[in-house]
């Protein structure tokens, strides 16, 4: 604390605080127009000026820090007159009508408070753009405070807005294009959020919504906190919350892509398909129908003829109930979720080598790391708020290595971009390990205390010298060496990886090769380091962690270890047979052994690799229960019963994000029609099947308390605490501060971890004369997975369709033009997509997203799976392309 005197009265305020904040804290707030706590001080508007004893001129309190003994005057007549003059200058060219019609805008409040009249004088220059679906521009209201310029630079890192020209010609406009989007805008809305006047505004939101509700974003695993505005039972606006996870920032999906919630084709009534046609049913009819069919199937074929798929989009509480339903009500361990297809390889590799199958470090370490190693991950599009933080760190001087076949946005900024041939992660990371050893770039102390198996490993990777493998990987040996030196030389280097590592024949093993690098260089168990999978959906970490996995119970506890405790708590015996994972369920369905499947919040038909194989499997089932917001592709093609679910905007619970935080979701609007939260539906069905007991929770909080009782590392995460604190598990009791950084003094598997020699097993999916190109699939900023949600928002205007991305040289050789439809053939199927010619992909390679059901990119992908946990190889398919 520091003692300062404000207007003659002493006050104790935070030492080192911004003077502007300290004044507000002491009840002597001063006005400001250009200040935003997310930004470095601007000092431009001169409204926050105060008199400080000993300083000749008024001081901008937004740019000064508190000093012990300071004597400050905040509202002297001279200061107030100065403020009025400065405001009058800003108001000279300001439209009076705007000030009158939207009195709640901060700048308009200032004008009213100081009695300053807007003067409507004409302007020389004014940027106009009505083309963005979300961001409106009314630059006749611009006061040149530069907040939009600074937030785009300092928070998002996009550098779209610029203050152009000087004097009376000064105006704010995109510097690199005629419109916002041409100027590089990624539609995060940060500029709208900070603009004090409404010169930038949300086109689709009212200026003053009714109620605000704090919740967690439903899209990616970053887990941004946001405030949802509702009016008339509808979501009308979303704003970023100032919270450690996202620090007052959102991306376009969290900020703007909410209108799916009120889409006209939202399913709001249960439905049963009879004679090929969907007919509406009451909840009683639908639940009785399912209960009868399940009873009959279990009586005839046993409980292992049924499978349950939890949802990475639903809450922890709902996923907990789903796996409890499978194990207790049905009597099967056949339960899984879509973690299977993305980061189960990461979880498996991390758990096997270190003991915890989750990210080692937290997002706050981004600002500590000296270097980043990004492997097969595209955060500026897929985890944009983390992507922006990484970009800011790199702009401030952190080193960056990107390992990705494509020139992603972050690859553009990288010190070294290893544009490897898809499918060659294992030799590439083995080569980096070989360099670390050969060049002595090792953390000897860490190796001595925490690592075993060095000699065998060193002998093994010597065969992977960069000069030997670089050709096969499609990169230069010098670049592999440069990358290894950056990773080892940073003090603390943080590794993030994604599906470019996991969705391969060698997915799990690829991640193991990354863990080797961290062990060799001591980049584990300390801030700013770690191996960090960027988890996919809002709650994919939680879905598996709650036990939607055939081999583990809640808290990733192995059935063989924790089984007896669960049996005691649940009052029943656990199923004796091994469960099937999702891919094994598909195999069993094809073989006629699986008869029924309940999938909630997971469009498996569209999203699983190799449509033909998925179709064969799903077509063989007697009962397919789909529980979703929309009639998704699985429901359309194979559904027997459809149960309408409430969305995250409409229910309470928790999500678990990518850096192990458990965060609340809170209902902001009521569910439409008869839609019900997933937790209600699961309990209702359990009741029908004679298991009302054990499924009689009256709220998600009650479910969560049962989770905490069974999961030792989550025991301290009560609803009360997570409402106040941002906590990372392990958090074993209510006084525990949580664990942002894992493995600090030991690993859960013991004091040491062992290096893993991993030989290279190439994928059978190789190019030849008939299929000469390699297709890799993935994502884009504006759409999310199955597209059910973003496809029902104006994001479709920002990106209307999936495309097939091709290098200019290949397009020229094939005589294909940008935008024309092309047919893509693989050994497995055919799809037609519009061509997008781009230098982002290398010659010989292609990239496509899978967000459009009508284009159905998974008609092309193969049946190759990860050797250990069976994640499909979405990332490598040999194809041929011809005019469509
Ligand atoms: N906007 C948006 N955000 C999303 C999603 C979305 O659909 N849209 N989905 C969410 C989900 S479910 C997930 S799992 C995450 C996924 O997020 P990411 O892991 O970032 O996903 P992808 O875009 O599928 O793949 C990442 C990168 O892997 C590269 N790659 C392909 N093959 C290889 C290879 O052999 N080696 C290496 N090193 N790289 C390769 C691709 O070029 C691509 O840039 O995103 C989540 N966030
Ligand atoms: N070619 C190719 N295919 C891929 C991938 C790839 O990289 N390439 N990636 C794979 C990966 S990593 C993943 S995770 C999958 C994703 O595939 P999916 O999991 O199928 O996709 P999502 O769009 O995340 O959401 C699934 C469904 O959840 C519904 N939903 C949302 N909220 C709720 C809720 O609260 N309750 C209920 N009941 N339903 C809800 C949505 O409407 C949607 O239909 O795709 C995989 N498919
Ligand atoms: S558009 Fe808004 S935020 Fe940007 S300079 Fe003008 S008034 Fe400030
Ligand atoms: S970064 Fe992820 S969690 Fe944050 S707003 Fe975007 S989609 Fe939502
Ligand atoms: Mo995913």
C-alpha cells in the first residue's frame, strides 16, 4: 500500500497502481476517453489530467503510477475547465443527433456531464464500410482516441486500424485494404468493444440489452469467459469478461456466433422415426419407446450390444451422468466421446510418460516463455485468444518455431518454419532430439534428477541425424538444427501441439517424440515450458475426464484401481467386460455385435473418417438415439429417436478448458419448446429403466458434488470457489490453490520419467501415379467442426463454404482456376469442392476443412487409425483432383 493525499484527504491505495485506478479506488474517479485497462497508456484525450504537487503541468493520470506521499488534486476549477475545452474540441465535428439518441455511450455521458454540445461541423475524411456482417462503422462519430488502433495492435495483433494523415485530415481507417475484411480483420470485435462513442458498433445488437449473465464460451477449449446479454428470452449480445483465461478478449465465434441458438430449425420436440418419417412425440412417448427398445436389445444381446457417446459440447455434469448411465443402468463400459478422434493420443502419451494426460502448463505461461514450439496446431484460427497471446509474445521478442506443412498465420512470424511433409512427425522430432544430444543442448541437471533411459535413447536417435531424415520430411537439415537450438536455448520454451500431431497412424507416438524433447531440455515442471495439447472443444477435456472413456472412470482413474470405490459409492457392481471405444463400437456395429447407440452432442456420421465405413456401421444398428440441438447428419441419415437438448445458453453446469480450469456455465435464456438439458434427459431415461435412485439430482451442482467426492484431484473445485477463483486441477481440497504448472518437483508416475525411443512406421496412405497429391484436413477460423452452430450464423457470410486449398503451381499444372468446382478422388471416395488457390499450401499437398455437410469431406478420408488409441488418420489422404 501507499499513502497519497487526494484533494486534501489522505488515502491508502495500491502501491504501483495506475494513478487513474487509484483515484477511482479512493472514490475520486476522473473522466477519460482514450483509456482502456487492456491497453498501454494512451495519454491522448487529456481528460484524466490531475494536478500533482511539484509538477509544473497537469499530469495524465492514465499514464502515471502511484508514488508514496503524492499530493493530487482531481477536480479543481482549472482542471474541469481544461476537460471542458478538450471535450469541446472532440465534439466540434461530432453529430449531435448521435449524442442525443444513444445517451448511454461513455463519450455521450461525458458530453452530458460537462454540458458540452456536439457541433456537427463537417469532416474532410471519413472511412465508410457497410460490408462486415457484424461490425458497423459510423466514423462521423470518431474522436480519434485511437483505442481501436491500439487494441487491434496490442491485444489481437492484427494491425487493421490506423490513424491516417494529420491535422484536420486525420481519420481512422484500415491501413491495408478498402474494407475491414480486406484490411485483415478477423472479426474479434475488440475495436467495437473499446470504442467509446459508437463509431464502431455491433450491427446486430441493441445498444442497451436487458440482463447480463457470466458464462463460458461453448466453442473451443480456450474456455473464454463472457457476458451474455439477453432480452425477450433471446441472446442479443456477447461481450468479453475481464478474467484470467481471456483477459477481456474473445474471438469471432464467442463474440458473435450465437444466433444458432434461435435458428428456426432448432428442434424443440422429441421425435420418433416411423416408416422412414420423423413424427413428433411427447417426452413420455419418446422415453418409453427408448426404454422398451433398450430393454429388448439387452435381453436379447446383452448390455455390451449398446454404446453411449458423451459430448465434448455438453457439461462435465452431463458427461458424468452419461458414463454412470452406461455403467450402472445399462451395465456396459461401452462409453466414449470425441476426444477419441482428437487428443486421446496426447492424453495417452502424456499419461504413459509423465502420469497426467493433460496440458502441463497454463495459458498465463505464454507471457513467461522465451520460445514457442508449435507443432501441428493453428491457434490463430482454432484457439484464437491463445493464438493472439502467442502472437503478442512473439512480437515482444519470444522466439518461434512452427512445425506445420502449411504456412499458417503464425508460421509467417516464425524464426523457423518446418513445412514438413504430412505424416513425418516422428522422424522430424527424433532428428531434433538427435541434434540436442549431438550438440550438447541438454539440461544436464534435469536429466540427472528427473530422467531415465538416456544412454539407450541417445544410441537410438543417433540414426535420425537431420542430414539423414530431412529429405523424407521435406525440410532442410539446417532448419531442423536451427529449431532444436531455439527450443533448447530459450531458458523456458513452451510447446503447444494439435491434431497435426495426433490424427495419424503414429499419433500417440508422435506426441511421445515431443515429450522426449521436453525431457532432454528440462522444459517441463517449470513456468513457461511444458507439453501442451491445445484441446479442441469447450469441454472435450472434461468429457473424457468425467469417464466417457471405456477404460477409465471419473478423474481418468483406471477401473482396476478405482473400481471398488465407485462400486461402493454407486451401490452396484461395475460391468466386468472391457468396454469398446468409439472406433471399436463402429467395428462391432459392422459385425452385428453392437445394436444400439446413444450419441449426444456428437455428429459421428459427418465427422468420423471414411464415410463409407461409418455408413456401414450406423446402418447396421437397430436403435440410434440422437440428442442434439439440430437434426444433424447422423440423425438425418440413421436416427431412430431424436431428443431435443437445451444449449449451453440455457443451462447450468461446468466446462473444463484446455489448461485444466473448471469454469461455470450459467443459463441466460430459457430452452425453446420442450427442449431439456442433457442432464435432465439422462436422468429421465435412467428413471424409466428402473434407476431413479442414483439419478435423482435436482441440479448440476448436486451432480458436481458427487463428481468431487469421487475424483480426489477435483475435490477442492466447489461451485462457490470456481465462481470466485480461476482454479486448475489438481486441486485436492478447498484450501488448495490449484496447480497451474504440473510436474514441478516430481511426476505422478514417480521422481523420474523415461525417454521413449520411437521408431518410424510410415502410413500406408501413400501417393502414387493415380493418387499423386496428399490431402490434409483441418479447420478454419469462422466455422466450427460439424458446422451445426456456426453454419446457422452470419459467419456463413464471412466464409461461405469449405474449399480445397491448392498451391498455385499445382493449379497451373492441372489447368484449374481459383473458385471453380473440382472433384477430389481418394482410394476411399469422392467429394466436390470449390478450389482455392493459395501459397499457404505447398506443391503436392492440399488442405480442406470439413465444416459443410453438403460437401462431406470425410467421404475422402481413410480407415487408418492411431496404432495405440485408434484416432483416425484425418491428416493424410492420397488423392487426385480433376475439374468438377
Ligand atoms: N475455428 C475453429 N476452431 C476450432 C475448431 C473448429 O472446427 N473451428 N475445432 C476445435 C477442435 S474439435 C479441435 S480438436 C481443435 C483443433 O485445432 P488444431 O489442432 O489447430 O487443428 P487442425 O486445423 O485440424 O490441424 C492443425 C494443423 O495441423 C497441420 N498438419 C497436418 N498434417 C500435419 C503433420 O503431419 N504434421 C504436423 N506437424 N502438422 C500437420 C495442419 O496443416 C493444420 O494447420 O480446434 C478447435 N477449435
Ligand atoms: N476430415 C476431418 N474430420 C474431422 C476432423 C478433422 O480434423 N478432419 N476432426 C475431428 C475432431 S478433432 C472432432 S472433435 C470431430 C468433431 O465433430 P463433432 O463432435 O460431431 O462436432 P461439433 O460441431 O463439435 O458438435 C457436435 C454436435 O453437438 C451439438 N451440441 C452443441 N451443444 C450441445 C449440447 O449442449 N447438448 C447436445 N446434446 N448437443 C449439443 C451440435 O449441434 C453438434 O451437432 O470432428 C472430427 N472430424
Ligand atoms: S473508431 Fe472509436 S475507438 Fe477508434 S479512434 Fe474512433 S472513437 Fe476511438
Ligand atoms: S478463443 Fe475459443 S473460447 Fe475464446 S471466444 Fe474464441 S472460440 Fe470461444
Ligand atoms: Mo476435436
